[in-house]
C-alpha cells in the first residue's frame, strides 16, 4: 500500500519540502534545509547522525521511512575518451540516455526530457523511436543526481539536449529547472542551464513569459528555408521560420545575451554557399552564437557526414557575414552519444 506521507524528494524544491514538513510533521525550515542538503549535496539519507536531527531522532526515523529517493538505476556506462554516456533504467523498465561532456574545467550534463520524441526530425535516432512517454520531474532531476553521486562527476552545466523535445513536456522540465537551481541543493545557476528546442514556438513564448533571469535558449535550426527545414524537421510545418524568428525577436534576452543556434551540416542538403548566405540573413539581426555540427551517421538517414573542408567552407561563408560560429566536432560518435544519436542500441 502506498505510504500517504511518502515524499518524492527529487521532485521537490526546498520551499515545497519545508511546506510538507510543516503540514505533515509540524517541523519546518531548520530540518528542511538540513534534509535537502544531505540528500542533494551529500547523497545521504541516513539522518540519524545528522547534527540537526540529534534532538529529533523519531523524526529522522520517520523521514528515512517516508522519503522516496528514486533517481533510476544506472544500467550501463559507455566511455569515449573523456566523454561519458549512461543509460538509466526507470521504474517501469523504460530507459533513457544522458551524456556527460567534459569542458575546460568542468562537465556539462546533457539530460533527456522524454522517452523518445514525437518531433520526427529525420536525422535523429530519438525521433525514430516516436514518443514513448514524458519523463516525470524526478526522472529528469534523477539524471543529475546519478551523474553527481553515482558517477561522481562534477557537473556545472545542464543542457536539455538529450532525448525528447523539452517544450513538449513543459511543466516537469521547468519544475526540474527550479530544483536543479536550488542553492541548498544541486545549485546549478540558471545561466548555466540551456533549454534546446526544435522550434516549438508556444514553448518559447511560455518560457519568455516566465522571465527566468539568464536561462539560455538553444534552437535547432538546420536549414535557412522552409522547404529544406520542413523536410528535415516536420515541426517547421507548424511553426515556420518566419514565426520562429518573430518569436525569438520578442524573447527577453538579458543584456549582451545571445541565442544558441544549432546547425547540423548535412552534405548535399543544407551545405551550399546559398544556404550559408540565407542562414546569415535569417539570423540577422538576432544576437546568435551558431554551433556548426557535422551530421552523424544514423541508420535510415543515408546522407554522409561533411568533410573538414566542407565544414571550413561553410563556416567561412558565415564568418564573412559576421556570424559568430563555433565549430563542434561531434564528440562521442563511437558510443552513439553524438547529436541526434541518442536512443540507439
Ligand atoms: S532532434 Fe530533438 S526534437 Fe528532433 S526528433 Fe530528435 S530529440 Fe526530437
């Protein structure tokens, strides 16, 4: 029988936890803070020896019984040099993938927001799975818990670029953002979190209305004209490029803030000089940093990856139009952790 006092701790902000402690146990902020710190920062659910509980041993025992801490079980870990991909098995047996990408002095965790995805981008392995289901709040925050406390990685950045379209699971994703941001807990600054969308305009508008200071928005663009983009990303039929640009222009960026645009370069599809020029025109005057990514091999998507020379040429056209380009070497190909490859077995 389900315990009516059970608390799914990974789905709670500190204030929500304190409120529950007050209503269920008649205790408040003092114990709430200690409990939050022990679970999120120290991965310790043995409260009997925590100083704040020294005079409240009954409460400590009750909490140990009633706290539900289920980040999912890390089932497999793959390593490609310093990049790590891990598979988490969820309580219903479904599996999700997350990737830890080393940066200069810290790691970025790429989290999933759904099992599968219904956006159907043709170059993407996750899209091929279709949408199996949305992740719950704790299944999203659980990926960070596992990366930190099971795999022992220092994580400073979060990017919602794993399996799924974050704006197709809006409320749990935004609740997870708040929990990851809690200073007494995971303590990831909003400016170190990026939500990446295929261009789901209502989601961008809802995020804009929340006015979360500093949170970053990435948009998977991949083509500068509607026919090519619709062919690669069916989402473009619902929200074409003009609407996307208009929505971005109204987005409340912080001073000197930029959007991150992703452009997967696909040989023979979106890689000509004309594509680069049209892309520069689409971007202007939005403040954008453009991630240029070579397309990864995916079964069923027959286009070959561009060569270094192709990448250089395309990048140079954009730089000539004053676009800030970051060239990404698709890390993690050998473990299928590159862009568009998650969900592959
Ligand atoms: S690229 Fe992103 S939005 Fe498109 S199908 Fe893959 S996971 Fe979904």
